[in-house]
C-alpha cells in the first residue's frame, strides 16, 4: 500500500458571493472523510487532503453545490467572478440560478 503525505490545496471557486454560499461549500466539504478545512471564503477554499482521490472529491462536492471549482497554483490570487446573489451564473452551467432564493 502506497501512502502519500497530506497536502494543502488552494481552490478557486467561481459563483460565490455571500455567507450563504460559504456555508453551502463548507457543509459539502465537511462531508468528505479525510479532508480538513483550513478556510472557506467567498471565491476560495483552502483544504488539506490525504490523496488525489480526496482532492477530486472536494472539487466534485463543490461543483455539486452549484459552483465552478479549480485547483489554484499556490501563488494565485482568487477572485469573485459574479456570484449567486449578484446574478453571475450562466444558464446551462452547474447550479444556474441563485443560491439565495432564486
């Protein structure tokens, strides 16, 4: 059995704009065994994962909540590209519409 050292992932998340968005992503990530959340904020999350499978599961969990997620390079800045309350989602993409009641 091959083991790998846990690693920190910086995840950029498009479509978040409010505390409700942060809560949805936090809740989704909390359901993943082996993942430890360091921080979730509007537009980003920082997590510690034990392996690639958990990293992929983290991205999938975020996307299932209705946002677009991608792993960032460590030095990359995260931005807020639109948002659920700001109407920044496009129809036809995952989670189209507003997370804040629309």
